[in-house]
C-alpha cells in the first residue's frame, strides 16, 4: 500500500497574514505612541520646570527700591509675585506664584501638550506640572548678608 501525498490547496492559509497583522499593528502603534508621546511628556516637564525656575528667579530679583536707597538689600514680596507672574504671562504659561513663610517664592506651572499617537486610544493631551523656588533676600549688608 502506497501512501499518496496530499497536496496543500492553494487557499488553505488564505487570510492568516491578515489576522497576524490585525493583532500586531495595534500593539506596535501603542508602543510607538508610548515612545513618541512619552518623550514629548518628558520634554514638556523639563520646559515646565525651566519656566518655573526662571519665573522664580525673575521674582527673586524684584528689589525693594526704597529699602535699597536706604542701604538695605531686600526683595519686595508683592513685586516678586508680580514679576514672576509677568514672566509666566510673557511665556504664555499657566501658573501660580506664592510667597511661603515670607522669604521663599514658589512658582508652579502647568503645561498641556497635545499627543501624536495616543489620541488613537482616547488620550488627546498630556498635562504636566513644574515647580521653581527662589529665596527672597533680606539683609542689611552690601551683598545681601546680615552684616552690621
């Protein structure tokens, strides 16, 4: 008895690549989306922190003019808040500026970044926050110290 070899029919595996791609492509898009949009989120976080730091620095330079004329170097807290908020406004960034304990200026920024690939799964924006802090100088010495 001889066995006859069965020839595979030409349509036996038809559509197998379609199922494979239907499973593989969404997974690849999700991985690419996480890489691209994750990188954008990191960049937005760095920008939010940099702007918050610069706004705090700008606020920390708002000297009390009347005290400076009298020989004292100190920062006017109200002017510091206004300077920091002005910096945020010029850079078109939302944020909050507060004076903590009378001698520390704290700036918090919020940036929303649109997504590229994650919009396919319903995530259209990524929101990040940054913070910056500056110590407000107060003193009587030439260099801002507390000398005699």
